[in-house]
């Protein structure tokens, strides 16, 4: 299992909520649930993001996932 804060995953810089997951996809899903509950405005903004922007986010997230220590 790995952990990152919401901010580390691309959420608001001031959000220190810890998101965890056993796989990158699980952490992304858990992060999305947190965003829906806590930062719904960000979810709305993501709906209009270009595909290339989301792909760039995913590549950046994967690097962070790979570097994060196992808990």
C-alpha cells in the first residue's frame, strides 16, 4: 500500500488529506471519491480538461506512485 496527500495527487495545495491504495488505479479511484466529496468544483473542471492534459497528469502521477514508499 502507498499513500499520498490530495495535494501531491494534484488536488488543492492546502489539502493534506491522505489518500491510499494498493495499486495506482485504486489510489486514483480513492482520490476521485475524495474529490467528489470534498472538492466538487475540481471534479467539474476535470470534465472539460483536454485528453492530453489528463494523460499528462496520469504520467506524472505514475512517477510519483513509483517513487512513493510502500507502507
